[in-house]
């Protein structure tokens, strides 16, 4: 889809908020990241979930084609980043099992190891894969709005019962945004208002209310710097790199200012490089597969 400049600007803003959370945590000021019971970073994650949901169901692509396209974009870059992450963990003496390596490379690390992850920000990939699976099922059933509405209701029930909150608060945002993307963005303010009303029952709903309201507001912006969509094209790579590079900078330097500047600068510089390397490997891998199809072994 053609990218909306306003939504891409919101994507960049969410990444700034998440970076601020992780930078403060790395330099030993995790307490700074709280707003009451809520944290900056989770607001950014909720915005990412809202944007992903908004684009997920806004076209008529079949479930299989849509899911394959999403996984092709998600996995190769993720594998490259995780290879770097585990190599760094091994060099610094952190222990991890073969099972953890397999699970994290599959993207299911959060479901098997919780927050005890190598490159902890990779937990978001588990959330994204889960939301992608829900979207694929919704498309395959031919009743995406109904199915996603049921998923949203289940998420609300899980949050209110405190059975599961960490993922459910963002799954709720994803599902409501996906419904709005299917029915038209005029429904976003309604969804935001409904979720906002639920904050009286649990503060966790504030993430979704804020994300949906911001998505609606930024989606109305049609003018902006033409470079914004090009810059936001590297956000996924930056997201996967910034946490491990901030942590690496914290081991090398003692000055908090230097740690933040070096970590963020390295992540900014490394993002296009990671994208380039991934694209090259994907192209070569695709060419190799095509050759095997044309000349099967044994014929």
C-alpha cells in the first residue's frame, strides 16, 4: 500500500518514545520511564500495534499471500539481528540453551522464555506473529470484522480478569485498528473512546486508547516531509538493533550521555547496513531456490 505520511510520522514518533524508554533503562534510570502505573515504551508498542493492524486488513489480499508477504519481510531481517544478538551474548558470557536459540529464531521467544530473552526487544516479534496469525485466520474465514471483534472481546476479558495483560493490551489495539482499517478510519475515534472508557476499570487500556486516537489524528495528515516514508522504512531494522547496541555501549562506556549517543548512533548507522545485507541474502536465496526448481536434484 501507498504509505500515509502522517502515519509514518507517527511510526517515527513511537520509535523515539521506545528508544527513550530503553535508553533510560540501560543507564540505570528505569524509574524515569513510568507515568503512574504505565511506561513510555508500551505506549510506543501500542502505536506500532495500531499501525500494523490498520494496514493488515485494509486490502483484499488473500490470507496466504498476505501472510507469506509479511513473513518474508519479518523473518530474514530478524534472523540476521538475532544472529548478531546471540553472538554478542556468547562473547559476554551469557548462558542460553539450544532450545532458547531455536525458539527465539522462530519468533516464539516470549511464549517460551517470557522476558528472559537475548535482545529483549525481540518479544515484540512474538506479539506481531500472533497478530499476523489472527489476521490470516480472519481473512481465511471470510469474516474478518466478526472474528477480530471476538478476539478484541477476549482480550478485554483477559485484561479485566488479569489472566494475561502484557500481550492482550496490544492485541486489543491491533484488532480494533484492523477493524477500522477494514471499515474506514472514521471508526478509529469511536474505538478510541470505547477503550478510553475501559481505563476506569484498568489503566492498561490507556495504551490502546492513546494509540487509536493518535492513529486517527495522524492519518488525517496528508502533507509532510517526503523523506519521512523513506526514513521510516528502516524502523524495523533500527528497532531490532537499538537495544543490543545500547546495552553494548553501556558495557564499554561509563558516562550515561556517551552510552546513549554511541548506542543510538550505532543503531542508526547499522539499520541501512542490516537492510542491505538482508536484501542481498534474500535475493541470493531466492535465486538458489529458483535454480533448484528449474533443475531438480536427481533429474
